[in-house]
C-alpha cells in the first residue's frame, strides 16, 4: 500500500490458524504432550530408571539411605524432586523420558541402566558415585539436560527453557517442551529468549511466532485494491507459472540477501484465485517462497469501492482453494481480511469465527486477525480470539514524532502486543524511529509497506525478467526497519 494516512484502507493480512471451534477464540495447535518422559512405567517410575528393583534401587541409583551419591534423596532417581522424581529428572517431558534417563534402554532399564552389566551395578547406571550413571541413567543429551552427569537427571527441563527442544523435554515430549516454537508456558512462556514470551502481555505461546517476522509487503504496482486479477511488481498478467516461479525466486532471493527479510506479505482477491489460469500462475509465488524457506502471509483485499464481502459463497470458495493448496506448509499464514472497514469489531470477530469453522484444518497460530476497521486497533479482537495472531496497521498520520509512534503501538496493540504483527507501517523519519524502537522493545514482528518501488518501496528491481536483481532504494529507511527486528 502506498504511504497514505492511516484512516484510508490498506491491506492487512491475516494468516490462517486452526481454530478448534468458532467460539470466540482461536484454538492453538500447540501441545505439551505427556506421553513420554516421566509417565508410569518409564523415566523414574517404580518399574524402571530409578525404580525399586532396577537402576535406582535402594542399594544403587535411587537409595533412600545414601545421602550424597548413588541416587540420593536429591538426585539419581530420588523420591522427591530430581533424577527420576515426579517433577525433575524424570518429569513429564524430560529427565527420565521414554528414550533416556531411566528408560527401557538406559539409566536404570532392564537392559542397561539397571541391568546386571550397567545401570544399577557398581560401575554404572545408579552406581555408588553417579546415581543414574554418567552415560545412561539420566542421559547426557536428553534425559534431563547436559548437566545430568553428576546428579542423575537432576536438572531435567529446568530454569529458562522449561522443556525446550534441546533439553529436558526433547522433541518427542509434546512438540518442543510445552510451546509451539520454543518451549515455555501458556501465560508467559518461560523466559524472554526461549520460553516464547516477553515479561508481560498475553500470548506466551505465540510470542516467538509473531516476533520472528522480518517482513515486507510485495504488492500490485497499482495497489492491492483491484477488481481484476492482482499483478505484483515485477510480474505480468500474461506470465505463466514457470515465469512467475522463476521471477519470484529471483525477487525473494533479493528480499533475503539484500533486505534481510525472512518473510513477505501478498494479496489475493476472488478474481485472482477463482480464475483457474490466473491462480495456476500465481501459485508460483507461494512455491518459490516455500522452496526458499520463507514465510508468506496471504491476505484478502476487497475490490475498490467495497467495504464488506458482497458474495460470501464466492469469497469462501476463494479461501478454500488457497487453504487446500497450502495448509500443509507451515510457512504459509492466512490473513483472513485486510482492513475490514465495513464491519464493527464484533461483526468482524464473528466473520473470523465463521471462516475458521469453514477451514478447520488451518492451525490457529497461522491465522491473522485484522484490527478494527483499517486494522487500527486489536484490543477487542485480542480479547475475543486468544490463540490467533493479530494484524495492526500504523501510519504516521498518528503524528510524525517518536513519542506519537510509540504511544500508538502501546495503545492500539494493548496487552496483546506479543502476538501482534504490524503488517503495514510507513512514515517520516521521526515516526520511523519511534515505531521501530517500540516494536523492538515489545519484540513484535513487522511487515514494512512496501518492499518494492512502484508502491513506495524501500527497494527496486533491475535486470530483465525473470533474472531480476533487488537493489536498495532507501538505505536509511532500511536501517531503521531492520533495527525494529528482534530475532
């Protein structure tokens, strides 16, 4: 979208999320499974890995009588808090998991961690000196943490990562130890850097998800409000799939190497998707993004002169086509409706709920929900749809000062900032300083308007299609944009 006042419509893009139901809240796809690591029968329970009779018996790796070694009260398969205990070295997601730290094959198991030859003997696996063994009873790599050598799984899944993908929880214990991207808890996700959340605000499970977007809009050269098929800068209406794919690969490579982007946002409308030949070619953009491991936000734009969906059947058909094609790729996010200016906040929330019911395969953490009217405020949407990402637009019509830009982010993102992506912003230098500073402080993701010249972009294309090169059009602005990124 061009650099125009905030009260005019611009495009926002809501990436799809699989909602369990349309009950006013998007449902998250993230789980903290409890099917391994600490369950009865493995990882520190009565039958193995610090059990009464193997790899952690009274005499070896789990003793109630030995105070400092071989499975003391505080380690090596003890009864209270570690090494095969209920809450540490043998917890739900770590330190005594199915595959380590006291499992069937290590640390107190029938064949190793507690067998006559290894775990439970005087040499290893709950021995007099290690209480869970250096290499088995608690496992160096996963059964607790890399520090379980001396304590038999004592530190399993502790402190900052709470069951992260690399420690105490492993990738088999419920995705990545509790949260979808990195670990953490539902509310604050653990730690700032790994648990998925910043110190305050909601959306702990989605904080790392939203913060990861280093994004630019790639738009139609004539803006995205089009009645006919959309034609992005550098492409042509007559391009075949192969031409679109090759051109997109060149352009997106430039987005990555020249602009530092890892994601981009593009428009769709009914004509583009519901016309078979046009959609077949347009898919080259998505396929190029996926081949380059770039995230793409696909957002619906109304035709000019409209402020609401005129034909819901046609609109639903469009979205079903896109979802069916790309829901299987976790790089594609679904921005249900850019700038729903004809809807009240309540009416738009209902529309999103209906969309999610119609597209149940879309995970909730890949749905973007637009703010009110022209995406100007996400507070009502954030409260009603707690597991979806949110889309906010801020332009320098709020004031070309650092303070005005910062205040706009704080006010209009509210307590939901750590699952909000600023999917459009642009303005003069003081505004840009303010908004990027605040986005950085809030660890927010963002999509600058726009990537390419023709729509006021920070870069331009040179060369001949499809062998394009991307060159910087405004180096000072690019530096400010990049300063707002957090990962």
